[in-house]
């Protein structure tokens, strides 16, 4: 038992397949190796073998009794104040479990660490810090306010509620962690009174669980895949319209190039039905809507000639799947704004990529697509400097220094 204790609140944690589960898992794994005792409080109820201390706490909202007062209260809060918020009542259960565990470690020097989203994780971390007077590190995998694709959909009351919570979290947290430099700088500008608290720890990958390319199957076409949800600004409209133009102009052979979109797709994230139907008829587009199991998603990526990264709506967020893509090493098409942090990561990776900028003219977009499809499919190794910066052990060391600074 270590004298240094981290009470980690991570609503998503393995074997939960959510992308947000891997960041806290990597922190917990490598902090433990650095000599810290880490206790994880998560809503993922499915058990997983391993050396970590994980307390799995059921969220009462999914599958709860709809006639109960608690269920109706959470539903009302989700509807009126925090649309899409998850884990509101779960937070109270997580706090209760964490406090009971903390009482069993009376001599430990402890810190609370919570990772957002969802909202329930920070609600729990905030309350735990208030109850115990322990320092609290608030990790933001996504911004809480002004998130492109989501903020525009909120009404004035909902925006005010989000801003009030963000202000309270920023005030009471000992440190604030963002996962990109741009997100950290945006937080400092928005909360100048808390600017000195804000730090960056990027997302990354676990060198002990490296993802490798698999041999390409024999097929009469090259396959370029996007596996994951298309929602809240992650629009493939410009890319697919460009490919349609290139096929129509005879500049791209639809028999030799195929786009695979696998995952749920919200209305508005794809072009109009006539273009989609024509693309399917011509053979250059395949859609597999719905949930894709993690193992299948990974296999698709590992056996594709190239990979599509669709993030045209924000320059400050870097999707976690980017770090899976670069490990595979095959060429990446990044549909991103100019000057994005995603492009910065790609530039360091050593992997071939082409940027197809959001806001480009049709001619610029078509040129970027042609340049991408001309890239060879053979995988390239990661740059040594990329591995040094983004490997999980180094990131855990950064978090450990933060822990030492608040004790």
C-alpha cells in the first residue's frame, strides 16, 4: 500500500469501449507503476482482470424506474439545463464509495482526479474535494463550453448553466488539465482568474499495447475507411461531394477506390440522398451504420489502404482515434480546419498524410483528394520524437509531477 493515493473518477473505463475510457486507464496503469495507489470509481459495471483497484458503480438512470422521483429529477435536469449530461445521480454514488474507501486509508496523502466528459465525473470529483478538502485535478478531454457543433444548439439558460458550472469547477480545482495546447489556451482566455492552474497533457498511446497494420486483403479496389460516429459537426459532406465530382469528371476511377463509413451517422453529417445513392450504385461508397464493436473497428482500420479523419468543425480538439491511426502507419486524410492541433500531431508522427481543409474551395478540396489517393498504402513507422512525446509512461510522469505540486 502506497502513502500516495489517487482517487480517480472515470465514468468510462475499460472494458467500456468508449474512446474516453483509455486515457484514465493509461494514467492509472502507469501511475501505479510509479508507486502511487490508484483507486478508480467508474460506471462501467463489466469486470476486467488486472492489477488495478476498480470500483464499478451502477448508474441508476439507464434502465431505472421511470416513475421514481430520482429518475424524473435527472431527466428534468438533462432536458432543461444540461442536454446530454450523463451520470448526474451516479455522481452521488461515486462520492459515497470514494469516501468509504478514503476512510480506510487515513495515513495516505491523497488527491482527487476526475475526467470529463461526462458531467457526472466532474460533479463527483468536485463534491469529493469539498467533502475531504483534498486537492482536486480536473481533466477536460473536451471543453465544457463553446464546444463546436454542440454549443450552438443550446438555449440561453443551458449556456448559462454550463458557464456557471465551468466557473465553479475552475475556481475549486487545484489544477486543470486540457488534452491539447489550443484547448488549454482557450480555457486560460475564458477563465483568466484560473489561468495559472491550466496545464496540458495530450492524449497518446500505450507502447505496451501497440496497434500494428495487418496485411491488406486481396481486393480489386483500394479501401479508405472512417470508423466511428459522425455527429455534432463531424461532417463528411465536403469530402463525399468532392469524390463525387472527381468521379463525374473522370479523374477518379470508382471501381478502384472505395470509401467505407462504419458507425452511426446523424442527419446532416452526410450529403443528400441522391448523391449517396449514386455513390453506392457507382461502387465507391459503402455504409455500415450502427454500432461497430471495438475489435471489428480496429480490424477495419488495420486492413484499410488509408484512413479518414473527419474533424472539420474544430481546430482545438484532437480525436482519440488519431493515435490509433498513426500507429497503423498507413496514409491519413485529415479533414480539419487550417492550423488545427490534429494537423500538428500528424506533422510529428512520421506517417504520410494530406490535409483537406474545411472552408476550402471545391477546386482545393478536389486537389487535396487527388493528392491523397495517389499516396502509397505501405505503412511507415512512427517517428522516434513522436513516441517520446505521446507515449503513456511520459504522460503519467507529467501527471505525477502535477500531483506532487498540489500536495
